C-alpha cells in the first residue's frame, strides 16, 4: 500500500505540473491569437486576456491525453534514472504492481475531469463565444430547444428579436408556425408577428402570410390596429452556420446536460450523431488517459543499461501524438456518420490500452 500511494502521489504531481504548464501555454497562444486580430486590438489588453482565459479551459481539456502520456513518461523515466524502479524489481515487485497506481490515478483523474472540469470548460467556452460575438458584430444570437418547439434570439444595437417556431428544417433556415417578438434594448415589446412560415436567406427573414400587432403604443389597442400581410421581410445578421454552431457545438454543452439535449434534438428532427459521438468520447476519456499512461510506461520502464533511452522517449512522445491524432480523426469520422458512434468514441482508447499492454508484455516477459 505504501508503494501504491507513493507512486500515485508522484504521478499526480507530475500530471498537475504538466497541466499547469499546458494551461499557461494555451493561455499565451490564445492571447497572442486574439491580440493579432484587429477587432480585439481596440478593447484593451485586460479584456483580451480575459477572453483568452475563458477560452483556455477548453483548450487544455482537449489535451488531457497528451498531459497523461507526458506525466507517465516523466515519472517512469525519473524512477528508472534514480534506480527506484530497479530496487522495486529486486524486491520481487512485478512491473504490473508498479504500473497499477498511475493507471488507476489516470482513471480517477479522467472521471473527475469529465464530471467536474467538463462543465466548467463548457460554460467558459459559451461565455467566450458570447463575448466574442459582441465584439465582432455587436450582436448576439442564441438557440434553445423546448419540448414543443424551438427558440431563436437575435440581437443588435437597436434591440432584440425573439423567435419561436413549432418546427424547422435540418439547416434551421425554414421555420413553420413561427412567432416573432420585437423588443427594445430594455426588454419592452414593440410588436408581435405571427406567420405560417419564415425562411432565412440574403441577410433577412422572409415571412409568409401572417398577422402583425403593434404593442405598447400610447392610445392604441393592439387587436384593433393589427394588420394582416401576405409577405414580410425582417432584417437579420444570422446565417444558417451561425445558428447551427450556436447550439451545435458539443463542447459548449456540459456532460450532464448532453443526454437531455440529445433527446430534444431528436424530437425537433435534428441529427444527433455529432453529440452522441462527443458524449461517448467523454465517457471513454478516463480509459484513454489510462491507455496514454500505459504507453508512456511501455517506452520508459526499460532498464537504462539496455540503451536507446532517448529513442524510447521520442517513441513515447510520437506514439502519444499518434493516438491523439487518431482519436480526433475517429471523432470526425463518427460525427459525419462514416463509422459507428461506438467505434469513433471507444475504438482508440481500447486500441491504445491493448497495444501498450502488448508492448509491456513483450518488453518485460519476452
């Protein structure tokens, strides 16, 4: 038990050190990128750093697997270098007992990351996208799904427009059973518009037959002054991609909210493949980290006298990067429906564990 706790503590410290370093590196990269964009050069250095700080949690969260392999590689290399690994073997302790503490620690870190850090990362990224939307165009758009329909919100310097639709096509460019509420910046309703359908193109909503009510006008009764129309155009800065991205990016949704969000998408007729792949990938993250730890161990537990230490370290880094790239590529294929959701999410972690286990067995037992 003492050895188990000692190695677990060593790995956790290494992981925390690399996590902190990666977070600072990610923060600097995002800040440099934002400083290089003209629309952010006017808002001041503090605001730019605040935006970079909002974006950084998601960036470092995506790199947890790289951090795991680096932490494992560093820890086992130092244990080997100090002779502690040789001493444990001389005491009759198998390599598998030495490997168990960091693997279990990686599983626990992955579980904590999914349950706690994932919601934080998603909330931070949503805040970042909202803030950058204001700085870029001066407007904010939002999308939400309800049990009986879907809601859109578009905003500008002149006010906001809240849109409700009973149904929509996959691209969210054709809405049916639609209602528009035109609001001032203070949230006071100016008019209400109901239409049989609305289509988004050429920077505007084109409404079909419907009815318009003027609201909160002194001396006027909305029902008496309401007018019917055959067609109407309402200006909009939204595009189909902006609408889909505002609710379609799985990384902006907490792991706890993803299952209910998927059900809402299915009820509204949207594709859920991308979100299901992301959800399963998050569930598989602890096992991916465990596989990365095993890869780092496989390349760094070899005795120093066997030679080729630098080559083995380079091999571990390249293997970790290869697994990271393959996992991202598999996720993309899964989101496009080219491979199954299970294969996209669980294929790479399972393959990493099996390959690392095979390599360890080969190096240790011949």
